[in-house]
């Protein structure tokens, strides 16, 4: 289905849902809607009901919005009907925004009807637009899920030609779900390229979760520059969440100067970047980050995923926000064709992590099987910690998310080899016989941990 037809379908569904007329404009206080709030309060379990009554009685709109968000996070399904009633009766646009923001991904028919009513009739345009966006995502996800089912059917039938054709379409639907303006020609990875001859050793750095403009980001960048002066790096890679909180508006966004150029251009090396979840928030951000490559002496992102060699290492940059079937097929082929001594796969989301986000079941299920006994290292960010988890099937798991964003707590487990909640970065050094990973702390540029692999 073409985007124009899909947009028409969304509008038609919105109009149909609005015509049902089950929800009144959210800024109109009525005895009926107020009564509905009281009815829903009475249905809650005692402990939850007490918190909900305190929230409803709170006179301060900002505090009421915060309390509503906390209730949704504690038990979204239990308070669903209460929150829908509040959407129809609460006079505060801030409260309604908080409810839509926190609950708008709920896929129940009741929530979809409420979102449709808000999109069509809320007196505050901000509420309408957020409700429309949450509903758009749900509707497009439904269509994408149909495509997923078709892909599964083709795979079970061993119809390789159909899987290949459907995989290309799957990548487009992922972009449609995320609402990004990323045309197909920007999604296509280039052929493998080289940044250093394969008979030479390589020294590079890696860091993620950094683009905040914070003192911590500047301190981490200064530590990189200090070590670079002593022993130069050949290049670097970024592990996503390059720019908070929503990526870049365009290749000319003024934050390129303050959050990238002033901090990393002075090293005079190239950085091969990958996308994080925050880089996907603005609809134009992935394209902006790709296109900025043509005007920067240091930033390189030829596509959302790509591969290159440097000395004895082949690097595979992934877009892990939602790995498309096309990306998995590409990675499988590139790993099969690799002749490099070492293989480093990097991106944003961990397979295993001792941070707040923890392990990713989708990546364990879909990505890890391709890496087993083929990749040597899986290197990521996302959790704002420094972390090394013991290998599985020949793959070592490293997290380097301390580039400058707010740090997370660490939760060491039985497979933890190293875990610290610190700002810092990774240095990777490789030659024909060994691959060494070193964690460096930003505060004093000192080594925190070292691990060496040999073949």
C-alpha cells in the first residue's frame, strides 16, 4: 500500500470513529463525564483507588499530570477506563497530553476510540496532534504486522524469492511506523569499503549516548582528545543516541556545531556513526544524519547499516531500532563473505546488558543466531553504563553508553565481567594475532578495564 493510500485509510478510520460519537470533546466538563470518573474510581482496587482519588483531587495541573503518568506506569490496564474518562472531562490540556503520551500506545479498542475523538475534537491542537500521531502508529503497525505474517508464511514455504521481495517492503513499513522521512535510496547500504589496509594494525575508539551538550559529554570528548595526542586513533565509531532528545532537524541544524564539530572535529579522524532510538524521534533526523556526511570532515553515515574493513577487522554497523528482514539478510550475506581475521558488529541496542534496559528478547531471538560463532564482538550503547558480559557462542558483549548522557545504575549478573556507571569510552586495538578492548574513564583518562582476545 502506498503512503498516500495509507494516509487516506487513516483519515477514513478517524472520521468513522469520530462519527460514533461516544466521547465528548475533552475540554468540556459535564456532569455525566464527572460521574463516569467517580464510577471508574469506585471500581479500582483499594490501594490503587486511593492513589487515583488523590490524583483526581489534585488542584495543581502539573502535579495532576505527573500523578496520572505515575498511575499509568504502575498499572496501565487497571486505570485505562479511568484515564479515558479523564480525557473526556479534565479541563487541563497538560493533563490530557500526559495521559495521551503515556497511554496512547495502548491498543485496546476503547483507547483507539478515545484517540480518534481527541484527534477530531479536542480544543487544544497539541492534544489533537499527539492523539493523531499515537493512532497513526497503531494503525500502521497493524498493517506492518500483516506483512510480518506474510513473511513468516513465505519463509515456512521456503519461497526465497518471495522472502527477498517482502523483506525490501518490510524495511519501508518500518519507516512508515516510525513516521520517518527516509527514502529508499538513503536506506540502501553501499558496497563494503576499506578505511585502512588489511595488513596494518588498527586503533579506534567507540562511544554512544552522548549528544546532550552536557559537561559530561565535553569531559568525555576532552579525554578522547588527550589520548589521541599521545597515541593517535585511526578512526572512531558512534553507538547511537548521537543527539538528544530527538535527533537532528536537518543537516544544517545549529547543534551540529556545538554537539559535534567543536568536540570531535579537532581529532581529525573520521567517525562511522550508527543510529539510536533518539536519532529516530524527529521524522527527518535519520536522513539529516546520513546527508550530513557530505559536508563534514569527520562524520560518516552512508546509510542506516553498512560494513567496512580496517586492518584485520571487518566492522558491521547496524540500525538496531527495529531490524528489518532486509537488514538481517544483508548481515547474513556479509558475514558469510567476510575474510577478515576479526569481526566487530556494532549498533545501539544491547543483546545482553547489566543496565536499566537489560537484555533484549527480540534481539536474542532474531539477531543473535546470525552472530553465533561468526562475530567476535557485539558492541553497543543504549544503557548508559560501561559493561562487558561473558561470551556466548564466541561472541563477546560490550556496552559503551557513557558518552555524556545521564548515567544509569548497573545490575551485575552471573555473566558480568565488568560493569560500572561511569562516563567513558572504549578503545579497540587489533592486529593479526589479538584484539584488545579497553574501557577508559572520562574523569581522568585512565584505563578502567582491559580484555584481550586471541586467535
